[in-house]
C-alpha cells in the first residue's frame, strides 16, 4: 500500500471519492505552525511568518521554539531574538516548546526505534531515545527558559521530528504539558485524551526526492483531508529556501484557510 493510500485509509477517505462528497464536513478547523524557531533561522522564519500571516491572518499561528538549536548557543533572555519572540507572543502567536537542542545523540534500543531514527529524520529526533529522567530535565529547562522569555505559561510541547520514546511520553505527563502532537494525532499527555487525529501536511527540502514527494502530497491533500475536522500544516525553515515549496505552501494555505476556521493549539 502506498503512503498516500495508507493515509486515505486512516482518515476515512479514498483518493477516488468524489470531491462533492469529501467536502461535506462540519466544524472544520486549520492549525498552522512554524517549526525550528531559533536565532540561526531568523530570516527563514520571517519569510514563513510573512507568507502564512498574509493568508491565515497575522499572528494566528504557532511557533515551535528550540531553546538551543544543535547546541549552537541557547537563546538568551534579553537578546534581540528573545525580544522578538516576546513581541510575537504578545501579538497572539502561540509559543510551543520544541525540544531543547533538536539533536539526537541517543543510542536507540530496538529495531523499530533505530529504523525511525535513521529514516524519519536526519539525526534530529531528540526525544526518541531519551530516558524519562533526561526527557524530564530537558522539558523542565526548556519550558523555564521559554516562559522567562515570553512571560507566559507554556503548556504545549511538540517533539523534534514528531518522534517520542517511552521516556519522553512519561515525562510529558509528569511535567504537566496538556498538548502534544505527532505525525497522526494531537493529544493531552496528562490524561491520554486524543484531541485530534489525521496527518500533518509538511514539506521536506533535504533532497530532490523528498521535495517531489512533499509536492505530491500537498497536491492531493485538499481532497484527501477535506473531511478531517482539523487540518494541521507545519512549515520549516528549509521550506523558505526552495521556491517550488513556497509556491506549494502558499497554494495549500490559501485552499484550507478559505474553507476553515484558523485556530491555535490551545483552542483544542
């Protein structure tokens, strides 16, 4: 079964179903996020922010902040970038913790996790192989820094590359995060309640093959996900460097924003 066909099966649609039937949905919502928000990607984040904001409404999106991206230097309270984060937060942008470094240095146990770490991300699944204790420490440290910067509670966490190990899942509930998401769902880590289900639309810029597959999925997504109560669109800094991806992002955002209410994760 192809990946597109598998997603169609999981979301209750088929790629051959008439669009008129697929479009019959109620309470349809759209959540848009910018991942990997860090000082090293400031220019790319600005471009994605300008594009998404012009379509969905300025500042009606989430930013996934990495406190110390690839250990290149943690965001410092009072720095220009920290002040910009606070400004965005004050104007309505939802701030979500996105790991600590985004870098995966763990030794993975079990063939499934080793496969996921190798093929689902380029060494960036930071929370896939962490112990509960280490995950707890990074969650606590990252939230404290982000809350100090924006002056507001941080209640949502999304793991780098959407990959979670058992230790990370346990630590999320212990730390009191009320929202998390992976590739196929949004849930409350404290209660286990599923808040939404369905695949994230995202683009990949690491290779020509990944660019092509991203463009293909974005093309079929309007029909494939039309019945989903919530559609999630995730943007990454690398997207801003590939013109074809930016055109696809613009077209996809325009389609879903036209037919859905734009919401924040907290609204779930």
